[in-house]
C-alpha cells in the first residue's frame, strides 16, 4: 500500500473511532501515531518526533490565551454579569413587540464578548432569560429557539476561544482575526433581532409585551452594566489599538472580571477554586485535542494527502467559488454530527491549504481571515441544527416541558438568517476585511 493510500484510509478509520465514542483527541492521536509508524516503520523515530512536537506546541506563549479567556468567562458568570446584561437590555427593549427575546439576543452578544464560549453563553443566559421569556408569554418555541441561537454569538464576537484556535491552526494573526470578526458578529446579532421582529409580526400570539421601564430604571440598569462594558472596551479596544497583545488582554480581562465578581460577592475562595479547576479541565481537553490533531496532521503531511489534494483542487477546471460553496456545505453537514471545536481542529489543517491555493481575487494575507470567519459562521450554525446541536440540548434541558422538536423548529428562522449572512460575506468580502484594512 502506498503512502498516499495509507493517508486516505486514515479518514474512515478515524471516523469509525469517533463513531465508537472514543474521544476525538485520543482518536486523532491513535490514527496519527499508527499511520506514522506504518510510513516510517520505526517506533523510535515516531517517538522522537512526538517528543519534539509536544514540547514545541505547549511551550508556545500564545497558548496561554486559552485558559485566560476561559477563566475570564467563569469569573464573568460568578460576577452576575449575565443577569446585569439581560436586565439592561430588557429595560431598554422589553416594551417592544418581541423585545424581551431581542433583549436576550443583546445580552448573549454582550456576555459572549466576555465569555468567548457559545456553550457557556447559552447555558448562562438560558438560566437568566428563560424565566423572563416564559413570564411575559413567549411561546416555548420562540423562547428556546432565540436563546439557542443567541448562544452561538459566543463563537464569533471577539474575544472567542475558537477564533484563537483557528488563528493558531491557520497561522493567522489573532488580533487581526478579532478585528475581522467584529462586523460579522454585529451582523449576526442584528440579523437575529430582525428575525425576531419579523417572527412576532407573522405570529402575533407568540410573544407578550412587558411594561415600559421608566427613564430612571433604564439609567440604573445601564449603570449596573457599566463595569461589564468597561472590561469589554479595555480588552477588545486594547487589542484593536495595539496597546497590548491578545494574551495580555486576556490576563487583564481575567483580572478585571475577578475583581468585579469579588466586589459583587459572587467570588468566594471555594468558587474561585472551582472556577480554576473547571478552567484547567477545559484547557486540558482543548490541549488533548490539539496534540491529537497535530500528530494526525503531521502524519497526513508525511503521506502527501494535503499536498495532492491542493494540487488536484488547483487543477480543476471549475470556479473556485463553487469549491468554496461545496466546502462550506460540508462544514454545515459536519456541524450536524460533530462539535465545533473538534471539527475546527480536524479540518482546518487539511482544508485551509487547499482553499489557499485557489484564486479568489483576495490577497493571501487577507484570505485566511476571510475564510476563517466564513468557516466559523457555518460551524456556529451546527450548534443549533440536529442531531448534535449542543446549544439546543443545553437550552432544552432547562425547559423540560418543551419538546425538543419545538426547540428545533424555533431555531429554523435563525438558521435562515445565518445562511443569508454567509451569502453576504461571500459576495462582499469587504464586510469582513474592511475594518481590518482600516485599522492596520
């Protein structure tokens, strides 16, 4: 069997291991290690490469940004920032038709900007907003659908852990990727709000309206959320302006949210230990997937599969835009059966070189940013599509009286807005790259 054939056979073997519920990091490591042994025929050589690979990856200063952003999210939850964000949004928007659901989207966007995790955003905002949505007469379909969709904003609105992971895998500048994600993230939140506005007019009985808050209540709610806005401004604004690096920004954000949680009484010694342990566990999981992906992708590089695939794609006599559409559809399909982080780790090192070899009329320095945002959006859609839409199950677990089928139906309008946004960003790359060009 040739090296290329060994590389091709690794994919069905890997999918089989994943299907057997072996953790994806372990599955990729096993297939990569076994494949490298078959190619080299020498265990000592493979072990030597593994030693240098692990040290080379985990000694990177850039990886410290991941646990810092995760810790920042835990402290934000303990500090009650989710409740403050929702309360502020609700006092300003709640009196409008569909306003409480719109407030939930706004709060998800704000909390996602601090937390950086879609699953954590969905879980935290679900606890805060779901009772209010039910209180004001929102149907289970709209309430759970809006919260599941709003949770996906944690992937795209910077700072985001998956943005950081993609930047490392594609060797892109993290700060530039954060800038590139800003406009698409705002478009996502606006698209969801518009979707709710249309939905409640087509189905008038799907929502109620709360009383209009007084000006003093609005100002008080804004004052309560001011520290959250200050942290976001310092962290993201500092990165955009080049005042400090993303890693430094993550450290400042973690310290700021810790102080805020401490001042609000939400951060005790026991809870700080729990937050640190949860951060360590999540970081370990991410790093396990990372090292598994690195071993697997090194094996693929030795087999020549990515190089052959890139040459094959470049030699096709079809439009690169058609290839891009096919790749995005594949990501959309994979998102229905695989969690977003694993999918990014597994596919980006293989797909990115193939796409970068095609001519889209975009400078190579900008292509990685544009393509990354498109990929993250379709990955985001996978969080709210069955059968493995993680946000759907998180929200539905909090609303046990609502059938999961109703939650699925509730997310469909939001999925449509996501697909419209993908079409806009594909057709108008300046929506993604314009701010990057202006800032840099």
